[in-house]
C-alpha cells in the first residue's frame, strides 16, 4: 500500500510541473532560425506556409 501511495504521489508531482517558457524559447531560437532559412531556401509551397505559421506562433510567445 505504501509503495502504491508513493508511486501515485511521484506521478502526480511529475504531471503538475510545466516546462519553462524561457527554456523552450531559448533552447529553440537557433533551430527556429535554421528552419526558417531552410524553408526560404528550398521548401515547397505547403511546407513554407505551415513552417511559417509554426515559427510565427512560437515567436509570438517568445520575446526576442
């Protein structure tokens, strides 16, 4: 019984934590720039549109 309670407590604690916005923004800044450049250089029409929308959404939440 104690093991079950401990496992549930650890599971709940892990699910309650949210990733850091700044870590996500800082950690993906270079990758987003590379992706934008690759889309501009050789992306097809559809990938350019979807990639640009993705990058714009992330950039809107990440200060520069």
